[in-house]
C-alpha cells in the first residue's frame, strides 16, 4: 500500500472506498459538482494544499476534468497540486445499470493495480506517513471535547488553523493528525492560549 501525507481529492464515496485499498492518506470527496457550491469543502482543500499539498484523482471523463480544473482554479498555487490520471478504460461499473455517458470507467471501476500504477506514474511512491497520534483522549485532555466550553475552544482552533467551522470532532482529529503531531498540538494550544 502506498502512503502519503498529501490529501487525495476524489469525486465520490465509491471512489474513496476503492482508493482506501491502494493508498494510506486522507481522502476527500468532492461529491461531484457539489464542490462548486460547498465553500467549507473548498476551504478544507485549500487548507491541505497549503500545508501538505493535494493529489487530484478524478474520472477521465469531461465531468472529471471540469471538477479537476475547478479545484486547481481555487487552490491557485499549482506547485501544491499533483495530478494523478487514470487511463481511459471503457466499460461499466458493477453497481451501475449502464455505462457512463462517455462509456469510460471511473475511479471506482478501475482495478487496484492500475490505480497504484497511476500514482507511481505521478511520482507518488510511498514515504513515511505521519504518526497520526492525535486521538479523542488527547482532544479531551486539551479541552477540545467533553467540557462545557469545548465547542468554543474547537471553534477558536479551527479559526486559527483556517479550517471550516462546521468540521466534526472526527474530521478535526483526522486533519490535525495529518498536519501536526500530538506534541505540536499541545504546544499550539499552550502558545496560542486557546482556553
């Protein structure tokens, strides 16, 4: 399995499920064209682009390229974006009644070996993943959960990090685990005096 600290952006939940067997990374779904209206999702993607970089993996059809170009447009810093492209393979995904408009398989329909080869072609060959040592007990210890003022403290932290305000505790935990260690979070909470 490949690993990366970069967030991988895909179109839908079935793409995410397929990809989770190929790469150990944060995987963010655009929910198709919903990304055009979802400012919180765009803010999350910009956050990852600024901190770790992002990998865009969309279907090889016109819709996939439209979504890819939209993401590249709002991220703005091309050096933070790695594009992974799947080959044009014609067929139909198992869960669908008929092939897509263009007749091409999407990410969910591509076999894992071909997906892995697409990442390798783009220069994603592995690397050491971050320790992911931020968990719910740590968030409790730091007063980010389980206390009367936890919501306010999380909101302050999200604002300081430039993250969407509506993130769930689990989403916050995942994001923090990819951009900092538990010790770095402890230090931030002390230095920033989020109390």
